[in-house]
C-alpha cells in the first residue's frame, strides 16, 4: 500500500501564517478614537475566522493520515507473519530477531508506508496544537478589546474625549507632542481673538496726515482759488437718496399652477378659482389660506344656475299687434270714440277701494 507523504512546505507555511496572526492592543485606545478600536475588533474577528479554517483543514488531513496509518500497520503485520510462517528463507534464520529482520527487508514498501503515515500524523498533531493555542490567544485578545471599549466608555463618562492623538502617531517636530482637547480649545480662542481684532480695525477712522508744512498748504489753497468751481470737485454734503423701487406683488393665476397641483386649484370655501400671491393662495372672494380642491369638487360648491323665465311670462302683454301698430301710426289719437263723462267714470270706479289704496301709500 502506497501513501502520499505529507508536504513539508505545507507544514512550514502553516507555522509561518499562524505566527503572523496577532493583534496588538493599544495601551490607551481612547486617544486614537473609536475608529482604530473598531478596526482592531474587525481584524481579530478576521484572524479567528482564518484560524478556524486552518483548524478544519488540518483536522481533515489528520483524520485521513490516521486512517492510512492503521491500514498500513495492519498490512505490514499480516505480511510479516506470512513470511515468518511460510517463507523458507525467513524461517532459516537462527533467531527470532534474525527472522524478523529478514521479513522486514522483504517488506520495504509496507514499512515505508507505515513510516510516511506516522510522520504525517505526528506533524499534523503538532500543527493542531499550534492552531488551538493561536485560536485561544485571538479569543483572549478579542475579550481584551471588549474590556478596553467598556473602559473607554467609563473615561468618557468622567469627561475624557475620543481621538486626542493622531492614529499614525507622527510628530511634526521632535518632542512637540500630540494635540489634545486643550490644544483645540486654545486654537478656537486664538481664532476668536483674531476675528475680534480684525473687526475692530475695520471700523477705525482714517488718520489725518498733518505732516505738510504751512507753506505747502497755502500754495495749494492759492492754486485751487484760480480754478473754476466745477473743477474743485465740490460735492453736495447730503446727495439725494436714489428712489426705492417697489416691486408690484406677483400674482400667478390658477391656470399656470396646473403642473404644480395637477389641476386648476379652486377654493374649498366658495369653489372659485384660486391665484397665488406673495402671501399665499387666495380667491376673488378673499378666502386667503383656504385649501385647494379640483374643479370637479368645486363644481359641487357653486350654486346651480336656474333657467330664466320667458319675458312673456314675466310681463304679459295687454295689447295685440293691431293696437300697437295703430299706436305707432297715430291712429289712437284720432279715434272717433267719445270721452266718458264724469258720472260714467265714477260708476266704473265704484268697485275701487280708495281707502285701502291711500293706506298703502301712507304705510
């Protein structure tokens, strides 16, 4: 039986990789900020995951070589007993040790298989011990990171601050140190002081240059007296202020607000179309601030238009067409009918109640 020997480079690579799986803890993680601590937590989890994968791979190989070792050992024992019992050359040995030596010399392949399996099992067991130790160490580091996180929260509760030191730990000058909360406060105070000084300097009055001698001043006045008034550059002390332009209020009719509302907005109080002004939505009836509704909903609020009655029903005619034509032609004034006498008029008006008519006028 032939067994594939274990590759020594594979074992050496595992030892090298396991040696590199290490997480360095900071003595004071608070000064670096929470991001650095979070990165260490993620790195420890990544290393533990890699360690678990190595553990599974080594465990599988170890189980395979142990099975092969038991098979090779059984085959070697059976073949050796067969030679001791049936082989004349082996049985010719004078002692037991000599006969076993002769049998072993004839079973070189089986002996080599047992040796390869034994070597692989021992190497993999050594690797397994290192993997378990490294996994335990990484889990301990992960627990220490949790302890550091809790301690940082306690220090923050006492007034400490995150990130008072650069994560890279570099100094611009040797011995300068790193920035902390006090340095930040000093920089803020310096900026406020510079701003206050600059604001005060901005409002100072311009200094008057009185270093000219009196002779130069008199010469300048004499030369300026000969110039015309327009060239002296005399300006009014108080120039008139420019007129203030008052912009008319912007009114947007409802027909231009279709894209915004999806319909022509109408007032929910009276149903009239709304318009947009600077103060908000309004309608012709003065309902400012009322909600906007669609034209279909507004039609329910408007009063229904009633049909107008015909003119003949409102004012029925008392004359026919012939009488009207006669009136227009002047025939009514040339009628042959005689005027009624006073008595006839009184008789016709006997049915009229004059007292009720006068009472209506008095009321």
